[in-house]
């Protein structure tokens, strides 16, 4: 279905010629299906430099609440794990879990939360402990808030999979624990809900929700608390149900113990090509909905919801509230005319802000019955109303004479049912077609009024008042004086509390800054995976590098951190920049995470000293490995050199197009490519061009265009194993390669031809003729073919295949 559509649309494009904005011509082969998906989802899955993407994380990995902007991202970029802000701020703390990573903050809703949404302070840490447990604990007490309880079962690593499932793996990637087996409020495609599991609506303002989606023995249901069911799936089967499944096409199904579907529902956008992501979620308003991501409008759209009329959700507007209607749809209003939150939409649920009902035992006068037409009231706490058979008049009189009765609802649908509520925790709903009249007991004051006034609901479900009024504003002079004194006292206490808060905040901020200045704290010493960017003084750098005693190259020195991790210190000479600009650059570089980039570990900024600390790469630079005259050139075979070329291109593609802003390397050369012990290339010294303003302004080309040219030079250096390629005719270079018999197999010559051609395109004198870095990567990967470069300049090749 959807995969077939993608294949037909993107994967079967015939070979043709790409016409650029000028005379550049590239012969494109068939796009891969992976490229099709990237093109389809590319609007959302740009890489963010403050996020890190890795297939799995080792034991000891951790994320701190102080660094909540950093998230662990799935390989496909769709999901992110970390500390999540709720309700737009962090006043009530944070939840830790998995969210979407769509590039739009409002769209990045959580899909799974640790402990069902338990809130923690910013001074908390989530860690994959060395015994194999996922643990969330509060610092500095070390109190464990939540644990996966997977110690001593052989956990070796954790992975955030592309479908949003967080898994713990053992030997041979055996899954030992997964978040899909502990659903919270959401089901993702191919995730199941087994009896007796349930989905719980997200908590609001640190208060657990009463709404849940459950599997009964023979049906699905939405329930409030433990005993109020306000929606059922109405399964017409006597079989015992087993599980709920949700698939990527938007179908939610209920299956029995024979694996037979006994009930299902489809999203109205099922099969639509513009919907690329889906999930099922019970929202904080108590309704169950299927959502689809509209790839055109870039928003989540509801494809189905269980309760069509939101007012039919039990307690949808919260305490002391009514769910009614106006011209735009359901709205929430209060039982009291002077309520704090009049006219709230029905989606703003839970904490309605309506005033608590008056204690009828404190009424100085008699009580009266407030008449509420076309209205049904029900008790929330406890939700157990008593029902008798009585007429409307008798129902009203019964409550008026019963001191324990707070309100009654009389059905006028011919049933004669009278429902008595003996709790003051009341909610309800009102509408022109509701066949009921309710009576609410209120205090009576001498100055009675006849009507409530303007009806905010705007329909025939008006709420009229009998000859009484709520007691809320009148009192004796003593009460007024007492209220004024209370207000003054509260104001003074509030001012003192604010002053204390300001003092605490200043002290806390100084402490945080002081900790940031200590690079060798307990965590840095004990945890080899410690990755927080640290600031060092010049004296500390001297201590790390043994007073700059081990020089590896011009302005480059080796050092060792207290946790035994080796680093290199790069001294930036002739750099004149403000601290603000320097920290902006360092922050950007520190947020990059790629297999082919050397990680930045720390920095030093003083008036006379600017130093960057990078991870130490043992083998050395590419130029030493490539141009070492003592080494037989065949020792570095073509496959090794080709992998190095591809790794450098992928790193440059990440810097140019996968970060929030393009990061130009500025000085791409073999000396700035390091090789680890497996000959994996890692770029270093990238993004420093902006710190050298004179150098940055000296070229008429853009930094990224210059990077492409230098990449072309490096590709030819990798092919020829020679540093100087500008002064020779390229035809002679190819002939010399044949004479030296560096490439023997025909498939090697095909690879050489592809690399040389794209290198010559990169080295075109006119920047607009050069390819983009993504096109270079696709050519090197073999996913894109490339024509011979144009003739007529110093970098030319005879018009014949190199493999001849």
C-alpha cells in the first residue's frame, strides 16, 4: 500500500539528465527508496546540533535535567528521548520520556513517559546503570524515582528504535525490556495493548488523571475512576478479548484469544499519502483519538475520536462546572455567575477554576432551589448518585426537605427518574435537547433577584434562578476588617517570600556557574562517558598538557583528563573575538554529533589565550598516513582510501545541511582529517573560519562553496596518494596510476572513475557549476551517476573512460 506508492512515486524515476540553474549537467540514476522517504519526511527530520543521534548507548550513559535541551534521537530522526517540558514551562518540574522530533515544538508531543509521567526537578538524572537498569533519580540525595527493574539479566546496551520503542538489549541484540510493553497514554503503530493493561490520560498540574482506556473481558471502554464508564466499543461477540492493536494504516482493532478481530475502527484519513505518521492517544480531556501527521499542513489532525460529543465525557469540564454549547461548539461554564473562568472551551478541562460551592450548613437564611432547565447534574466525588421514581415537583421537594441532598436531576423523558446527589463535588452538562431539569440547593439572601442575567451558553438551555441568590459578597464589618487584615498579611508574606526567592535564585545561579567552572568534578573523574562541554582556565590546560610538553603538530598538544581520557589541545593563534561570539561558536561546535567528526570536549577563553579541547584520535592525520614516503602505497588499498573519502564527504554533508545552521569547515585538507585505530576518518578544526574574520572576508566564494572545492582536491589526493596535484596534467596522473598498477580490478577502476569525475566537478572554477555536498555523497555511494566534467580549464581529463 503506502510503501508501494512510495516506490512507484520515487523509486522508479527513469534515468535522465539533471538541468541545474546553469550549464551543469549530471546524469541521475534511480533514486533509492531510502532517499524517497527522506524527501517525503525531510521537512521535519533535519538534524539539530543540540541533539545526538546514535543507534545505541552503552552502560553508564546518562542524561541530566540541567542539560534538557540535549536529546537522544532515533536513527531516523522521528523520535527523541530526554527531559520534556510540560504545559509550556518547567514550574511543575519535568517528565522524562520519548517525544516526536518534528522540528515544530507544538507538534513534538510525548508518546511515552517514565513512570506514566512522574515529574522530577531539574536536578535529576536518567541513567542506564552499570547493572543494566534504566534509573531515574533525584540528585544529590540519589533517591530513585523510577527503575526498569532489569538488573542482572544481561543488559548490555539501550536503543531508541525508529518506531519509537525504547529497548534494552543483551547478547546478540536480544530484547530484554521495551517501552512498548509499558504503554502510558499513547499507542504507536504496531504497538499492542494486552489485557489487563490500560492507557492513562496525561496528568495536569501534577495531578494524576482519572481518565483511562481499558480492556474489559468483552469490550473496550473509557472509564473515569474505577466505576464510571462513559464509552464502550459494543463488541458483538461472546469471546474473551485479548489485546488491542494499532497499525500504521490508522486501524485500531480488538482481538480475541483466537486472534480474530471482534471490533475495529479506521481513521478517516486511512490510505491518504500525505499522512506519514499516526498514533492513538487518550487526551487529558478524557477522549480517545487517532491522530495523523499532515505532511502538507505540518500539523496533527484528528482522524477519529471515541466520544463525538465532548459533553458526554464524564466530568469533562471539572468541578462546579457545566458543559454546554455556543455557536462554535462545546464550552465550559460554571455553576456560579461570578466564577473565575466563564466561557472556557470544552477542551480546557480538569482545573476549571470555578468557585467551590457554598457550605449550606453556614447559610444565615433559608435555602432555595436554583432551577436549571435542560441540564443534567451528577456527583464526581463519589460518583454514586441515588435514583428514585418521582415527578419533577416531587423530586424538587424531596431535595428541598432532605438536609443531606445537594442537588437533584429530574428526567422528563417519561421515565420518571429522579437522581439525588449528596455530594458538593458536582459537574454536569446542558443543551437544548437534554430531556431533564435539575435543581441546585443554594443559600437565600434577603435581597433576592429573579434571574441570573445574560445566558453565556447562548441557547435554550438557559439557567434561571428562583427567588434567591448565592451568598458570596456580603458580610459584617468585622468580617470586612478581618479580610483587609488578612490581605495585608498575605501581601507582606508574599513580598518576603519573593525576596527570599530572589536571594536563593542568585545563590543557586552562582553555584551552577561555579560547578560549570570545575571540569574535574566527581562525574568527570568516575564516568568515562561524561560528555558535558567544560570550560577550563589556561592554568588548567597547562596542567592537562604537562605544560604543553607533548606537541603533536603546529599549535596542537596532547593531554589527559583526570578520568584518563586523552585529549588534544588546539591553540588558536591570532584570533581576536569577543567572548560572546567565541562562546556562540563553541556552543554550536559542541552540539555536533557525527561518526566522522572529532567531538569537542571543552574550551579556554582568556584575553590572551583561546584554546579548544578535542577527543584524542590515536592513529594520526590522513596526510601522514597518505603521503608517508616510507610506506608502500599499496598498503593503503583502494577500499580503505575510498571509505575514508566517503566518510569525509558524509561529515561535510552533516555540517552543511543537517545542522540548524550551515557550519562551513573553512580549512578542509588531509592534515585536518584524523584516523582512528580502524581507519575511520574524523574531521577536526571545523567551523573555526568565523573566528578568523580577515580570512573569512578574503574570499569571494561562500564558505560552503569553498569547502566543496577543497573536498575535490582532497578526493584527488586520496586517489593519487600525492599532496601536490595542481601542477600536473590530470591525464598524466591517470597514466601514471596505470603505470604504477595501483588499481588492477575493473571494479576498482570504476570506483576511481566515479571519484575522479565528481572531484573535477567540485573543482570547477565557477562555484555555481559545483555540486552540492549531498550530491557528492550520493555519487560516492553509487546512488547517483555523474557525467564527465566540462573541458576547457586546467583541471581536465581526456574524453574517454578512465577504465580503458
